[in-house]
């Protein structure tokens, strides 16, 4: 019998009372069971939180630390980090917010939940919707002029240069962005739109992944960006890498092979970058229910494998470098992740010890046939570009001046 009137109110009151008593009791039990234990040690690896979670030192008690409250503060940080049940509460709360309000506080609140559950990162949305101010014209031209100078310096060494623009999901698939973002743009232009005429004016060799991807989606029924990912999937990267290989061959005036798609398999098991944003939502039931294309790519091998390539850029390169390594155009590819964050060698994604402050670019570029600088269309203002150009140009100029000063006068 369904309670009505006074009985319904009484039932509601009793329900609230029981809940108020049950929550502290259940929390106490949870704290007792999980305190100081990681989720994986409890057999609860499913509850591990995605994203960067820094390690925390265990607090060491002393009277001085107790008086100045540093012991209490460190204890709170340590307990929060290593309380095995923490992730359960976080994921439960995230699930409620995501399900009821289509919102997430994870990843510094930078995940935008679009139509049909399409996920974006906010800075790509801000760029596409012109909510971000573009670089001043003078600054942008100065940066392009530095790129042109690097291209000339490398040409003098017999090394070709190629500027690669990778696409953003927001710019290639804007139709799922919530309308509120694009209603009131602050600017009438984007860095991507402003840089293209400058690249042409300064004679810089480049591959435009945005234009390639935008054209590809008109003929490709399968998604080039997976619903739960911020990066392009393998099929999306393929179209740009195919053009990249073709352009490398043209610049080198050597046959470097080609690639084509033999067939495309589709499954509903996203992996890696195909689900990076969906994973960062940290939900009890993450939205992994979408199709992911798995292209079978056929490589036409080059007759002579080139020695080395040097690539500088963002996380969009992981898929690019896997495809480029599989094409066997180069024996070795050195990848400088965001220039300063790490050095990896392909094939194999082998990490190396790397200190940008002492790195010898003259030595690093020996044996290289090409240097590729990759920039995402929403990231022309990213700090690594200026740092790389400044450091390399200064290092090469220093080495050149030193060589010239040691030459005997004629």
C-alpha cells in the first residue's frame, strides 16, 4: 500500500532519519576498511582514478610540526591520496553530476559535454568559437619569421623542414558543441586563419591537417575523432600522415613509398586516446559505448630507408609517429614531446634522458634528413614553440660563429 497524506510525510521523515544515521555509520566502516590502502591492493583497480595524481610523502610526527599544523596538513593530503575508498566516493559523485546535469568537475573542469555525449576539451572549443583572443599580428609574424629562419638554416645543412598543423576536434566536428559557447565570440579571427597567409608569404613548407581532415570527413562516414577522445583516432590521423609522407617525398625529391587503407574494421572497445576524455570523467559507468574505426593500413615500402627524422610537437603526434614508423620511411624518429617534456625514439617509443638546458642541437640534428615542427590549430600560442625556435636558432648560430672564427683567413 502506497502511503499518502500524513503517513507519507511520516515515512519521508523516518527515511531521512535513517539516512542521517546510516551515512556516518557506512562512512566509518569504509574509512576503517580502506584507510591507507590503495584501490589496487584491495582488488578494486576498477575504481582507480584517471589523470595525474601526484605522490604524497607520509607525514612524520614531531612537536614542532604539530604546533605549526604542518603535520595535520600533510596527514590530510596523505590520507586523501591513499585512502582506497576515496575513488569510490569521487566516482559516485561524478556519476550523479554527469547523469543529471551533463557536467563534469574533472580535469580542471575543462571537459565540455556536447550533444549526443560528444566530449571536447574547453580550450579547443574556446579557440573554434573565437572566445580566445588571437595572437597580435606582429607577434604571429615574428614567430613565422623565426620558422622561416630555421628552415633556411636547416637547408644550408642539407636538412629539409616541414611545418605540420594538426586539427582540433572542435573545428572538424563543431556541430556537437553546445550552442552557448559560440553565441558571443570575442574575436572575428583565429590564429589558424591568420597564420596560413603568412606561411605562404614566407615560403614555409607545411601540411595543413585541418584542411585535410575537414575534406576527409565529407567522404568518410566513420568518425575521424572518437566520441570520448580529444585526439584524432587512427583513421583521422591516416589522411594527414598519407599527405605528410607524400610531401616528404616531394621535398626530398626521392621516392619514400606510400600508404593506403585496405579495409576498416569497427568495434566498440575504445582504447588509449580513443577514450582519453571519457576516462578522465572518472565515472562509475564511463560512456565507452561508441564505435571506433580500426583501419588496416597497407604500406608501399620505400626503396632506400632514410636515416633519421626529428619531430617536435604535441600529443597529437603519438598516432602520427606510430603510422610514420610503420611506413619505414625512416630508420629512426626522435620525438621531442612538447619540446621539453620528454625525448622518445620510434619505432618503439623508447624514452631517453633529456635535459633541454644542456641539449646539443647541432649534434642532435646530425644525420637527420628532415625536421618536423607540429602545432595544433588551437595551440599557436603554446610556449613550447617559442622556446624550441629560440633555443635551436641560438644554438645553431653559436656553433656557426664558432666554426667561422676558427677558419684561417684566405
